[in-house]
C-alpha cells in the first residue's frame, strides 16, 4: 500500500494535533517527566502531601463603631481632669524564620499612672523596656520618674495629639494608624546592659475597642481601650553594641481610665498577647477588682475580662467574654499573702451576660470554648515596697491548649501552641 502526499500531510497534522491535546491535558509531561518520588513499578501519584489547612474559628459580630479609631483617639487624654492614667503598649514576638533573636519577645510601654497608683513615690510616669529571650534571657525592666508639673522635668512622660506622640527621656513612639515607629533605650533601667530598640509596627487590619463607655465619640469615654492585633513588626534590636535585624508579629494597645477608678477598685490584673505556631494571635485581659490579699486565691468570672482570637491578623475576631483565669502556681510572695502568677489555666466561652448578647450572637450554638495553660517561664519585674506595696512583672509566656467549636462541617479542635508576653500587677492594698 502506498501513501499519497496528501495522506502524509493529514497524518502529520493529526499527530501534531493529538500531541498538543495530550500536552494540554498534562499526559505528555507525566510520561516524559515521571515524578522521582514514584517507586519503580508504582503509579504516577506523588508522596508529597498538601499542607494541612487549619479551619477558621467562628466569627463574632463586631459592629463598625467598635472598629473606628481616629487620630484623636490615638492621642493624649490624661491632660483632661477626669482621666488619671493612660498607657500606650507595643509588644512583639520575633517569630519570623528570617529574624535574628528568633522567638524572643519585646515590650515597650509608655504609662502615665494615677497619683495613688504608686503611692508615696510622687513619680507616676512609668517606662517599660523589656526584652526576653527563648532561653531565659532577660534584659531591661521598668522605671518610674517625676511627672509634668508645668515645668518639664527629667523623666517626664510627654504626650500630645493627634496620633501617637509620646516620649519618656530618650525613648519615644510616634505615628498614626496604620504605621508607628517605636524607639526605646533602657538607660537606667538595666545598669548591666545597653539596650536600644527601633521597631516599625504596621497594622494589617482595623483596631477593635475592648472597653468604652460610649457607643460613639469613644475618645470622650472615661474608660476606654482598643487593640490592634497581628501587626507586622520589623526593625533592629541592639544589645551591648551588637545589632540584630528582627521581624515578627505584634500588637499595639492604648487605654485610659478616670480618676474614679483607684487601687481600691482594681487590685490587680493579668494581661497577655500571644503569637501561635499556626499563625493565629490571642489577646487576653483579666481584672481583679479587690485587693489581692483577699481575692488572690479566688477564681471568678470577670465582667471586664476579654479574650480575642484572630486567625487572619485581626480582619475577623472570635471574642469571648466569660474569661476565667485561675492561678495554679505562683512566684515567691512579694508581700504578705500576695504573689505574682507563674502558671495559669484559662477557660473562655461566649457570655450569657445580656450586655454582650448582641456582639456574641454568631457564637451561640457553636459551643465555642478555649482551654489552655499559660506558663510564665521568666521575665523582668519591679517591686515597690513601703509605702507603695505594688508589684509588676513582664513575662515570657508559652501557651498549650485548644479551641473547640461546632459548625455545619462538624466538630473542630485546633491546638493552641505558641509564645507571647504577659503583664501582671498585684497590689497589697
């Protein structure tokens, strides 16, 4: 049988067309380039498994007014007679794989205290510069100095508006949502070491108000606090002349309270921000409304306590209001009957309090519950003795626990493991 030239052309066209079709369907590449992980004589499937996807937790309903923070809100409030204390916190864990000081944590906080908070010192301005390593390293601490009395004194905390504009000696923070720069020098805080911190904080999402006395115009609230979670943090940390590039995840919080709230009303608090291995962030705060000499051993639900979980750097949050922090181990006593916590268990669930039913409406029926153990392995602290009788500690924290919930896809349990920072305060009276 002989082929005509026309037949040959048709056959060539069919071969080319078939080859193109098989290539598009990825058959040719599979045959010509077999997966090297495929065992001899086996099929053409690979042994590489796709990454495990962590399910997102149920989302709380957060109205828009709780996520609206202005440059005026970010600025100073303690210059008003009705506000007695105001704090600006910046915290981070250097958890980026490319970061030096991997898994270290840092806290820089500028605090104007109420006059009675540090009774007997007449130095209500407080600076915190705490750098904690993952192998028990601890640098820095805290120091309080004189305040502003119409004449600028050495050590005065100076703040203005709009935006964050706050300074304490040679340490300062400045910026406005979504960018801030923090420069901190430990100077007299840690006489054994020289610490210089320069960090840029960038918020990927809107802030969230955790406390306020107004639905709108929250800057006029006498009690107010907002937090930004999942901030990208990049910069440098210098320890005794050696500079380390760092990168990680952090948070920024700003709060203020009125003259009416005194040490007799708030005897202590425990506060945490945590960066988890799965990329989530957790913020928790719990207030103890009576002197710790009386209530330190009592476990109770705090109506002002808040626990926020975010799986997407603050874009959405799971907010739990029934927060029960129970101390299971303590450090040595700082005063009679009073000790700072070392290990705590935390359980948090949606609240049945009518005040929070609206914001937590999406959580009901999901059986959302968090249970975890928080270990404060080491830290920096300051104890004010007679006549102040107050102790504070910044701690390096590890978390081990789980978050469980139920939705249309069934029951879920996600492990909560990671590191972060804590701030505990205890007053004797």
